C-alpha cells in the first residue's frame, strides 16, 4: 500500500503536465512572440531550402508561410529551423518549433507514440530508388546485393528492409543522417543507389552535377502521405494549421488565385463569400481574422500555384500533379466545406 501512495503524486504530476500541454495555447504563444517558428528540412530543393540569397523556398516553406498569413495577415512572420530526420520530432515535442512542415510521413506509430498530431496532407508521395544510369539497372528488383544510401530514423529505412526481404534480395545499407551528406555520398559513388520519397529523389537529382546521368526507377514501394505536424492536445492550433493547408486546396477548387482573389471578393457565390470572409463566421470559429483565408491566397497562393512554383513541371524537379491533383482531376486533394 505504501508503494501505491508513493506512486500517486507522480501520476498526478504527469496528468497535470499533460493537461498543461493540452491547454498551453500555442496560438497565444505565437502571437506573443510575433512569428511562427517552423521546423523545415533545410536541405531539400523544392520543399525546404534557402536559395543563394538566403531566401527560404519550397512547398513546405510555403505551407508554413500560409500558417503565418492566416494568423498575422503577413506570410513573412515566420522563422525557419532546419531539422534533420532524426531531430525533427524531438524539436516539435520540446517546443523548439511551433509546427513541423518537413516532409514527414503520417503513420500509426507516430500518431500514437510521439505525442503529435498530423494535419491535412500537403504532398502525397511514395518511396523509390535513384540510380546512376551507368549502373544499367531498370528495375528495383535488379538491386540484389546493392549498397543503398538511406536516412536513419525514417519510414524509408524500414520500407527498404521490408522491400528487400519481401523480394528475397540482400542489400547493404549506407546510413547517413544528413540529406546533404547522403546526396554527396551517393554522387561520390559510396553506394549503388539512393532510396527516399520520390519527391526527395527528384530534388536530389535536380542539384546533381549532371542530372541526366541519374534515373528514378519505376517502382514505388510505399505510401508516404507527407503532412505538417503539431503537438497533441492543442485542438485550436491543430485546426488552424489544418485549415491553412486546406485553404490552399479549397482556393484551387473554387478557382481563386493570388492574382484574382481581390475581384473574387465580389463574387455572388456563397461558398466564395464564406471562404474569403465576406460572409463572416469561419474566422471567428478558428480564432482568427475573417480575412485569414484571403490572406493565405493573396500572399502565398492556392495549392496549384504553390505546387507549380516549387516542384512542378517548369521547375528542375519536373513533378507532375499525379495524386496531388484535385479530386475533380483524379487526385487525392479534397477539402471539406468551409462553413
């Protein structure tokens, strides 16, 4: 009985700490410091990387800017913390960042074990393999005995092992923590192939000394729904980040762009009136200004604009919309009604 009595305070303390996190009020904290602190990749062209002038660019970067635009009416009120695959979740758990927009795959284990919540997917992906053309390999099933560059602490590492085991092949993993160092190792010939999400492979190939010397093999061996993440327990903050992503998707479906958003405020369509805050209600529901969605579209763009600007056909990544097209065009991007 004495042992039980000694344990009770610890349990109560843990419950209180958990409750404290749940009601911490991330929105108030963010407003108090005047910016959103976003965890991003920092090394992945097209998703999260500063350009030669130090300006942060990428699909995940623009996702974080959308959150800032929703809260402050200013997409530039965001600061970026570059994180590795190994440190990304710890940084969010500890409060070092307010939101993680760093090509992270939503999984059951991460949802239940890490104290995090994932929001709307901002890029549907799948794991593939990048090989030098000189290797003469046309299929992942020809990689038996290959050395494979891979990041640790990722779903990629487990998927790699599963795929080779399933196909009764052997491989030698070359594990390197940094994206940049991993790419350098691959280009230097330290491994036969590199495995990661197909979008990351496209980004890595885009910055290769000679991109045409490399090919992404046709096999996609996993589902990788990449989504921003927040700490578990703050429902208002989760709603804000979730609907910031959804707003870009909804804007595309409604035909609203950064260029026509001002004239669209005069639309007679009740869906557009609600979405742009002409008819109030959505802003109050989220604890934001009624023009929150307008500010996202005006300053960041709709999902199509963000996609094409960062990773689309006219960029070095040359990615097609595929699963990331709207549901009306055969993709998976689908937003609930904004009402």
